[in-house]
C-alpha cells in the first residue's frame, strides 16, 4: 500500500511518462535501467540550496502495478543498512526507507506549492 501511494504522489509531481526528461519542477530523475514494465531510477531534489534533507533515492518503479520500491538511499542523513539477522528485520528496514520516501515526496509538494493527490484507501 505504501509503495502504491508513493507511486501516485510521485506521479503527480513528476509524471512517470516523462522520466527521460530528467528534471521536473522540484524532482530530478536519472534512469539507470529500463525494462518493459520497470524502471530503475535515481531520484533527488532539484534544489539550488542544498540542505540536510537532500537525499538520493535509488528506486524501482513498476509500471504494471503502479508502485515504487526504494532499493537504497544515499545522502547525509540516510539510514545505515543493518545486518539482516531475520526476515522481520529486512521487512522493517524496507518499510522504513519507503516511509522516508513518502515523507520526502510530501516535503517536495510543500516546496513546489502543489497540492498532493488525495490518498485512496482500498479495502479488500
């Protein structure tokens, strides 16, 4: 659910259909790999005044499922990669870095003065 919400929000700031055009308002992307249904990209801020909040997210974008998964984060305040002693530790780490992407995207909405899309909750 978090990865799907991140896709929706990211797509509102920087449409996935324009990934190859590099910069769009406050977000800059660089395509590393391209597949039929996926992109591996670097996402960072297109800001002229660097701050402690600057981070570079390496993400995989899944077009077919409309989701974004963070692979890694680089930057001054990026979380350290833990030693995955258990599957639970791995899942917690992945959730934390995807949650950080969500907060970063919401911060980019504030910088760009664009209203974020409303969250849609789906019940199965």
